C-alpha cells in the first residue's frame, strides 16, 4: 500500500505529468471563464426586442400534392440605435421566426440618433423599394408605414417622418430603410472632424 501511495504522489516524471495535467485543468478553468464571458455577451443580446414584419407562406407542388413552408422577415433592436433585420425559412412558422431572429442578430448595425430622431434627411433604395426619411420635431411620433415603423421603433427613433415611394414589398421596404439609415452621419463626429460646434453643423 505504501508503494502504491508513493507512486500516486508522483515521485517521478509521471507525477510531473500529472501536475502538468492539473495545470492544464487551470487552463480549462480559464476557458470556462471565457465561456462565462460569452454567456454575458449572450445576455447583452437578450436586450434586443423582436418585431415580426411579415410572414409569407410558400407552396411547393410535389407528386403527392402541395407542400407548404413559411418565410418570416424579422427586425431586432435594443432601442438605443442598434438594429438589424433577418430572414428565416422553415416548415413551421415558429421555426421560421426563430431563424429570422438569429439572422437579424448577426446583421446588427449602429444607427446615429439625435434627440430621438434621425440627424438629417436621407433617401434609401433597394431593388424596387425607395424610401424618404427625414427628422421630425419632438412629439411628432413615428409617421411611417408598417415595415418602416418596425425598423424605427426597434432602433429607438421616436420622432420621424418617412414615406415609401416605391415597391410595397416588405422585404424591399425594410432593406431600403436600412440603406437610408446606414448612410446617416453622426453630427457629433462631423463637428469633431471639422472643429466646429454642434449648433454650427445644423445652422451653418
């Protein structure tokens, strides 16, 4: 029994190897900590709220009849300028929405905000979609159509005037709205780059 205990305590190279394995265990604990960091990042993503813009049913004709599937376009946002959209396709509506949410969280962009509205007038185009977005005074609210409204509310824009002048397809409208928001410039960055005050940026 004594020899067995001595061998276990690692009198030779085997013991050093086991010590190395224990140190490797520390590395594993470090990886676990990294995993916790990833969990916190996921919890940060939990601040995003989802809005389903449109659900489309697709019928495929097969030998035995028709097979139905669903596609859903979803917009996610935290109400602080971070917003994204995604498209999900599945045989069930809930699965399509879940896939759309995952896709939207991968395509989140930062939108510049100024006093709960957009900084300046901008147009956006995508395919047949064409939208006009312009700032509005406080208390105006979100004056926009269904697809555009979901994007603005998810981004945290509370006062805006928007008009869709092209296709009414929700896919094109959402993508055109994102194209317009992506071209927006932050007035604070412009003021710093030019070395002027923020009031002078707007008043000239």
